[in-house]
């Protein structure tokens, strides 16, 4: 079975500092990879996704993630964070096949931005 | 915009009660999912459905059942609520062969 490991449960950073949230997955077959964000008292929203093609994917709010097949990683980065980025971030993976594809989530990383 | 609506944001139930959590989506999605979210454990899949009246167990189905009588509605049932089922419950939906799942706002259930 697939599994996802987010290596840090909490990441505190100062505003305008860079940040990296780490994610490793177990599957060696074709996969889709996702980062979801959960702001306080809200549901999950898709931040970005890797399906195929370019290994570097970007979101509209400055985050990016790079798919590294050899290291089975999909780390999330932002060069300069803002207070509004305070949230919990979840990495997820699904099979690249058809049908009812299940998302398997990591444990989550709580990003706290300090002024 | 895709909308996934969960009927309650907060629920408090007593041990032993039968509890229904309702989820409705408006995008004609084939797939629907129920997840449970607990601190430090991320989201864990309880059940999912890929068609009306079809269901499959996820990773933690014990103590839960589901019902999908209409395409847009997916219900999670706690047959006899217990305190260890106190949690945040998230519903999601997607198309077959999807590239994105859409989530509801969540239901925070407390069993006392």
C-alpha cells in the first residue's frame, strides 16, 4: 500500500523567510502527487499538483514543488512567506491509473509564521 | 464553482447514539469519499463510493457504514457512537479518472 511521510509536524519561520515542507512517498509506480492546504476552521483546498510533464509545479500564491522520482519526494517550497500562509499543509498521493482513485495523505505539517 | 456541502459544522452526540453525517456535491462527480482527520495522523480514508449504491472500505471502516442512494449524496453512519470516534470528518468528491478532489468544510463531531 502507498504511504506518505511528511517529515516535519511543525515548522515555525519568520515572515519573509524561505520555507521548505518535506514530503516522501512510498510508491514506485506511476503516481499523481498533490499538496493541499487547510486554513484554520476550513476544509482542504488544492494548492498544487503533479500529474506528468515538468517536474516543477507552481501555485498562484508563490509556492512550488518539485517531483523527484529517484528520491520519491515532492517537497513544497516558498522563497518568502507571509503571515497569511499560516496553515496546515498536507501532501497526498494517488495511483496514476483509472477508476476510483484514492488519495493517501501524509500526517500534515503545521506552518506557523512569526512576525 | 464546485461545492461540497456537509450538513453540520459541529455535532455533539452521546455514546451509543446512531449518528448520520450527510454530504452533498453539485458537480455530478462519480466518486465520493469520507475521511477522518486527527492531529498527527493526517487524513485517513473511512469509505468511498464510485457509483450509486456502490461502496468500498477504506483504511479504517470499523464502526462506520455508508449509504449512497443518489449520485449527489453520500452519508456516513456511526451505528453506535463511541468516544474514540470524536474527530473531524471530511467529505470529498471527484470525477472518475480525476486529477483533483474537492473537499467539504468538515464536521467536527464530539461524542460524550
